[in-house]
């Protein structure tokens, strides 16, 4: 957003649904503020419609959703989990907290996510799960990856934190994996400040996911009349989102078609406005993927070198534009390298982490902010 001084363009601005304050007041006036109240029910029903009718369990964050997924699969010290090296730390820490070994895979250059080619060489008898992260809401060959995982009795978890609103071959991203994880952090396409969800696409995992989410108890069965005693059944934790936060989420869901159109329009504005910059500087943009609907979670480019990436970031700062880089390759971080049991090469992850540049994009970004970013890039001379 252009700030009051008319100079600075922020990288992100949290979106507040048109009826958020109204819905929060209704939630506060109710007699149910904790999780799994009426606003939670409303949000999960609407999210399920967006995800081909899957069961949706709201969580306090996307990180909690990943941890819930790993606990639902009962991962442990004898297991390995394959994750992309180019991703956020939550993906790795969720597997580590289960006691599993993290195996860092490289990413596909076109999607910056996992592919069969990067996953299959790392699979062994200890592999129990693959966490496929849809970077920038982009993916391809997901059904092939799911079919392969099924053939090897490996669980596929989608990290769809960037992907809600995106689709592949007409199927929503987040509906391919046995389990999928969403984030409603303030930077995401749908936001309630902090929040997340576990999407359960495999019905056989639903009851266990509910038990883990309810501190290892059968609370869901009791409250729905399936049992007559409240009891402890196994390990778990408190993975519920408050109903007040769910009310904020409902307002964002209500506005989702409008905010997605705004993101799409801004992305198209960048596409058109940066053509000359791309031709002049040698920067590149992501390739178009076949049969893919972009979620427009972010707009990124790759510089021709790390020096040029850093130079354009300096120029943006001087122009009051808050452009940013993104992840380090986890396998090359001090902690990541210390826990890696295998020295698997991750050249694409290592390379893009040095050259990637993200532009401001959020759910109500105005046209003048997009124009200011384009003008700043047009004014840069390497």
C-alpha cells in the first residue's frame, strides 16, 4: 500500500474483510469463544466447498497444521520425510518434532516445488511421507506424484499455504494429497491474522486427525453423540482456532472472489508493465504451466545473478519500494546442514535462493502502487 507520505509501497498489507468487525462482534456476543463453535463450522463448510468437499479442521496456524499432519500419520524416529530444500522452516520443523529424519530434496526449476524427478531418487524403505510445497501457488504433475506415493505406501502431504484459489487440471490445489495444509497468516490470500487448516482428503485419517487435534481425546465423538464417555485415546495437542478468529476468516472467505480478482489484476499489471525491464536486464519470470490456474499468491522474478538481485533490492529501498528476497536453501543453513543425514545435492534450491526477488502483492493492492513499482524498475540501470 502507498503510505500517507505517498512514497513507500509496502510489500504486504493485511486484508480486513468487509464484514470482519461485524462478525467479530457477533462472535464476542455469543457464548462460544473457543474453537469449533458456529463460526468454525461456517468457515470449514465454505472451505470444504472450495476443496472438492474435503474435511477441513481449523488450526491456530499453518505450522500447527503441518505438525498435526505429521502426528496424524504417527511419524517417528524410524521414518524419513522428504521435503524441498527451498521452503520455509515450518515444513522441516514439523517433521523434526515428530522425531523423523528430514531428507532435503531439490526443486523443479519451473515450479520451485518437488517433482517425481527430485523425489524418487531419495525414496528408501524408511520413507513415510513426502511434503510437497506449492511455491507461489504453482504446481504440476501432482497426480503422478500422488500415484507414485500410493504405489510405495508413502503419505503425500501438500503444503498449500500459497495455493488456495489455484488449481491443476481443474482440480483445486490442496485436494491431491492424503493430507493438505493451509495457512491464514496475514500474508496469505485468505487471512484471519494467524490461522491455518488441515485438509483431510483420505477419510481413513479423519478420526485420528480429530483425536490428535483434541489433545488426544474423543471429544468430537462425545459432542456428536457417538460415544457416552469422554476419554483419553492417545497423543495429541491443542490444535483449535478460536471461534473469534474463525469469524474474521469467514469475512475474508466472503470477499475471496473480489480479492482474488484484485491479485490477478495486479499480477497482470506487472506482467505488462515489466516487459521492457525483463528484455533490458535479463531477469526472468516464471514460465506458464499447462492446465494450471495460478493462485496469484506472489509475484516473483529471478535475477541473472545474486549481485543484480541485491542491486535491484537496494534500488527499491532507495525508491521507497518494499521488494524482498525469500527462503534460503534449508540444506545449506547452519541448522539444516547439521541435521542432514544425507549429503543430497540441491543445486536449483541453492541457486534460486540467491537470485529470487518478490514484488509487493496483496489482496487490496491499488493500481497506483503497482504503477509505482513498475516505475521504480523502469528507472533502474544495472
